[in-house]
């Protein structure tokens, strides 16, 4: 019988908290530009965005790990393929319903923003097929996807004829215009994320063995990945479409070194994030109460935190005379946020802490609600 592993919930809870910071910045920051644009950003703004890069990589990786542990807990006859397929379909349904409403506060299915739930959903459905193969094949396929996909960075959808839209979904993330106002924005391309989940599934097999849960083993594995990031990034030879460069200010040289490509996630982006994440597992082997609560209610937390942040943004716009129509009807995808509107970083961090304090008791309640009703099997999908 495999019990919950505290360090996994700690890590998952930590990235939920960091994710909330990123989405709070989306709605409340006065800096209406890409925080990783080194021509416009400050070091503090860059790092506020950069630290949240860990979220997507850890979400997808741990989803694969959890799939292995779910199956191990139930034994050889566990219907892991069916579970993954059903959960993947649920996530895809949420993309065009609950999540879409949370981001935009409007019910317009003509424009689908295919983000992290989209990547998780499709990756689970592909993993539902891959798990029928021997574990070594699953890991090998996942590793090939993660390590090799940057070979194809030069291929653009416009050059691929009828396969161009599929290539957007699989690798580049470019918008797909179907006409009549119907647009798909697959900014979480699937090939690398499927690979990450497959590798996470293999990592679950390691954690199934007690010796791999020892901090020293986890620290060595994570440290090895991060060392590989440093060496490969320094070489500027492969693994990211955006080479780093030297700046007159050494701080910005470091920021350039860290500024790896997320959409799609490059090999270097994944080494940079998953390496330290595994090292965190080594440091956080004992339960940390706040992280445990958030880490054991991830999908529930994800959906309600978007509504909470967006709702607060609407409230602030109402009381401050802000652009209510933009905040209510368009959310962060609108391009016409007034330049004057928003808070500096201290205000963003203040709202972030407020959101966390609001959500903690709600997640504690949901955790207790779920634990008290094991007969409600549908709750396992949340």
C-alpha cells in the first residue's frame, strides 16, 4: 500500500502559491508588458515572473508521478488508463467552461485559450495509451520528446501546408484561426508537455522504492539536472531558441542566462525548473501544514483562485474608478488596459497574500469534505 508522500504535497502546494503570485500580477500590475522583456523590465519584476516558471513544469511532472502512485496504491489490476482518460477529458471540458469563465468572465467559446489544463488533459490522455507499454518505453519516449523537440524549432506552421495547424498544437503554439471568429490559442504546445508527464510517471516508479525517497538521492538527481542546465545553457549550443547574452550590467547578464523559453517549454527551461524542484523534495520531506492543504487540493484550488483574483480585480476597478468593462469582459487577454492602471510590485504582493489568506480556509474545508466522503468516487478527479 502506497501512502501519500508528504514532500510531493509540499512541492505541489508551493507551486500553487507561486502560481497565485503570477496570476495576481497579471490582473493587478501596472507594468503592462512581458516581465521577461529585458529591454523594459526591472530585476524585481523579472524575478517575480521567473520564480513562477516552476509551476507548469512541476504540475505536469507531478501529474505523471501521481498517476504511477495512484496505480501502485491499487495494485496490478488498477484501471490506470481509464482513470487518466477520464481525468484528461474532464480537464479539457473545464478548459472551455469553468476555466474560460474564470479568466474572461464571459461565455464565448469562439476563442479557446489552451493553457495548462489543456496540456494536462491531452498529456493524460496520451499517457493513458503509453502506460500500456513497458515502463522503460514510456520513459524513453518521454525523454526523447523533452530532449529532442528543440531540434524542430526552425519549423514554422506556415511552411507545413495542411499540417501547419497541427504543428501549432504540437510544437509552436501559434494561434489557429478557423474563420468566423473561432480561434484556438494553443500556447501550451503538447509534445514537450507529454514528454514531461511521461518522465514524471517514471519518477513515480522511483519514489515507489523507499531508497529513492531519501533526501540524498533526490538532491543528487535534482542537482544533476540543474548542473546540466548550467553547462548546456553556458554553451549556447542547444536546448533553447533564445541564446543568452552579456549586458553591461552583470545582473541583467544573469537574467538573460535564466530567461529560457516557456512557450513551448525548451529543454533548458525544463532542466532549470525540474532540477531545483527535485532538490526541494529533498529539503521538504516532512509535512508543512499550509503547503499540505494547498497541495492536496490542486484542481479545486486552481479553479477557485482564478475566480478569486479576477473577482477582486473587478471589485478594485469598481471602487477605484478603473476600467471595469475591460476587467469584467476581457480579463488579461485584452490589449487595451490603460497605462495608468494597476499597482506596483508592493501592491501586487499585498493582493497575493490577501488571496492566499482567503483561499486557505476554503481549501481546508474542501479537503475535509472530500476525506469524509470516500464513497463519492467522482471526488477523486478533483
